[in-house]
C-alpha cells in the first residue's frame, strides 16, 4: 500500500507517495502543464530531487516560452463546484 503526502518547493505543491515495491519515494508537481516528476530513496534526497525537477521544468518552460502552471479562473472554480455538487 502506498501513502500520499504533500511537499512544497517555493510554494509549488507536489504529491509524494512511497512505493514499497521499489522502496522509494515518488513525487509529481501538481497543476503543471506538463509532468514534473522526481524520485528518491530517502526524504533528504527527495527534497533535492524535487528542487532539481522543479528547476529543470521551469527552465524548460522558460526556453519554450510556455507558462509552467495552469491558471484557474473564478469560472473554472465555479464549474468545478457545480460538477462536484452533481456527482455527490
């Protein structure tokens, strides 16, 4: 069974899970336009890997001229709340 936690690097949220099969932590930054993933065998290395992954991702987006994160509008949030209300 894996367990999920969050990690913040410069205010950017990442979901982190522990995978017992490979005995490593895996992480992915949330709300990105593309995937920014990282993994490590311990928490200290995980933070370094997360920093490296975020820096690399932001650099690549800058070079490509792409906004790295999704921007949610108020309308998007209203639509999301309506959808949640319908589903529950």
